[in-house]
């Protein structure tokens, strides 16, 4: 059982990141780990985080979506966790896979701040009155849990201007903001308690490390499941098609059947960010349409694209290349929520008994 537990925690670890471009939700790690009602087991179990990862994967139809987990440093000495779980938490913190706050910090406030700055949805067990962004509430479901969209309060937040700069923590060993992100990746947002950017881990005033191109992560969905994800930035428009001529384009031909291969052009759609707005242009000979939605529960309205004319996309809009082949924001669920088991489940090998045995 110890080997199976370790393997399940490794699978969860591969889905943890503080890159807002790579995640589908932000969560209070300890709140998730203490969700005893899910299984009636131990007071705190790190494996429970996997149920949230899988629920998010089911909601988005994406077996690679990440989770932005936040905890307070006291979690690493919490005796409700096993000694191995406390060691794993320390490793995740040291590797910058989760955001570890100073002792006494209000995790819930930081979860809301990250969501407000980046537009990433919050995943929570309890409603968040007045929160303007997208909130997933957990509900019981066969095989674990499901994520249900709470009523949206006002317009969702647009990425904050602070994200237009790179930031660096003066502490050289800071695993979150102590080094520049990899090419094409995002960076964890600063904390802004008084308007000045500080490191959420160390509390130090951050150093401005230069301009950062704003970016949005998009996903190609085929038959409800995400096949690939790609970023679009102000300096990098992206062409999507059967086999784009641009070497940096997104090729989807490998996932097409004979009929759709005839209907999807080699270069079909071009996406770009301009003045903070995501634009799509039909560059094909086969046509495309926007499935426009005003909100997460609104029925889509089909709008044909005029070839060669850019059109702005809202956060809930999807572009249909061919029936059941769409492109939309990776962190927003599609109009038709995918059904079935979680793709690439992190809990496939998790032993249920590990949630019930007392910590050692």
C-alpha cells in the first residue's frame, strides 16, 4: 500500500503548479486535505487533493490541467498528516510546486487574491459571497465528487496590470519568484497587500525584472476532450489547423478522422492578443463559427466568421472548426460539460485504506 500511495502522490505532484497559464483552478490545500466527508477517513489526508484534481479534469475534459494549491507553513508540522505526507509537503514547497505562505497567513484571502489577479477559478467547499470571479463548489457524485459552477457575481476579473511585468524575489532561494519562468510559461502573481508587489512566501518587496507579454492559454477540444493546449501572447499569434505551414502552429491533423480531415484546412484559424483582447481570424477555405456565450450557463449562439476579418472573443466563447472540434479558453469549461471518468486520473492507483489509517 505504501508504494501505491507514493505513486498516487507522485501523480498528484505532476499536476501541481503555480503557473496561472497551466492551471484550471486555485485551492486551499489544507481545506481540501481535511474534506473528511468525502470518505469518512483520517482528519487530514494529502491523497484527497487528488479527488479535486480529478474532478477538475472531468469538468474541463482535460487530463493535463494543473492545480494551483496554497497552504500556510504550519501544514508541514501538522500531526494530522503522516510523517511521509509532511515530508511530501516540504518537497512540494521547496520545489515551488505549491505556494507556501508564512505562519499565520490567511490562506483563503490569498486564494481569492490569486483568482482576482489572474482570472483563474476558485475551487472551494463553501460559497464565497461577493467574489466576482468564477467559483467551483464541490458536490457529491458517484466515484467521489463533482464541481458545480456557483452563480457568477458580476463580470469575471481581467488579468491585473501587475502581470504585465516579471518580478523577482530578493531571497535567492525563493522557489516561486526567485528565478525567471521557463519560456512560454507564466509566473505566480505577487501579493498586493498595500498595492506594492511583495513575495507571498517571504513578504519581501519584489524587484521589477522587466516587461512580460500578456498571454492566454487556449485548448483544442475534440468530442469534448482536450487534445492540446497552447498559449497566445501579444508577441506570438498562433495558427491552428490540420497541418499549419508555420512551424510554431498547432497541428490537429493526427486527431481527425477521414471526414473531418477534408473539412479542416491546413491553416484554419489564427489567434492573437491585441490590446488585451483575444481575436480570432478565419484563414481557411472551409469556414468556422463562434459559439458565443454570455456566461457559463448561457446557451451558445452561433456566429459565422467572415474570412480574413478578426473577431473579438469573450471568456466563454468557443470557436467551432467543425462539429465537435472547438477552440476556447483552457481554464473555462465548455458549453457541453464532458461526461465520464476523469481523463488521466491521478487517483487510479490510490489505495482507499491510506485515507483511513491513522498518521504515523
